[in-house]
């Protein structure tokens, strides 16, 4: 592999892009993820649908790039597994079955991503809380729903939410449940985190 920039030079480029041009780190990550996904699609014949892809994520913003890339590839139909590492040690966690959908997010508000899956067959969310390692399961949704988790009320806690034929059903942890019609039955749900 040929290095174009050193790690220090790359860090400086990121810093200048944010400070001088006002492009946030999260947008940089999203742009990097979508650009990498386009290249991967091209390399795999134009589509990742049905392909098995393993993403290794290190620490820092590069790890964030990898996590965002995994989400983009999954939304394009790939069967994605993610290995996380913060100290150059690979972490592999088995959680869920092959038909589950990954719905990772921070469900216990400790600032760390939690491993989580949504099982459409029984409408259940299975989460490993990163704070205490507890395994939590909640029923929210039903077969055929599309999981669209995110922090809809800005309290720092990822909310369990599903999109069902033009209606969003959001379980906002503390403030209760919100049901809002938005879109048509034929629309595809896209959480805010996926918008450029
Ligand atoms: Ca967490
Ligand atoms: Ca929330």
C-alpha cells in the first residue's frame, strides 16, 4: 500500500477542512463513507446487494468512517459485520441471527455505541448496553417494519423507531411514544443520519 499522506498530515487536512471551510467531522465521515461505498460497489460489479462484507474499524475518526461505511453498505443490501477496536485489538461479538437487522446506537446514553439488532419476525430489539453489559430486549414494531433508530428528541438516547407504510412509530424512551404519518407506503425510510 502506498501512503499518500502521513497520519499527522491527514489530521491537519481534516482540521483545516473543519476550521476553514466549516465542514463538520460528521459530514466528513458521511462523505468518506459514501465515497468508499461507491468504490466498493464498482469493485463488486456495481452492487453490494446480498454480498457478505466484514468491516474492521479502528479508533478515532477513521473508526467512525468505518462504522458509517458499514451502515451505508447495509442500507444497500449487503450482509455486513463490523469488528471494532480501540487499542489495535480486534473485537468480535456474536449477537443476533443472520436474518436480524443491525440497529446499533447509544441506547444507554453513556456516549458509546451499543451492539443491537432488530428481529422483524417478533418485532423485538435486542441491545447489549455498553455501560454495564446488560442484555435488554424490547418489543417495538412488527414483521415487515423497517427499523429507523435515532435520537428523535435530542436527549442523547437512541430511540427505537420503525417505519410502516408511510407512518413512523417512535418510542422516545422518556417522553413516551410518538406516531406520525409522513410519506407514502411505497417510500423508503432514510434516517436523518444518512442525509448529507
Ligand atoms: Ca451505549
Ligand atoms: Ca432520544
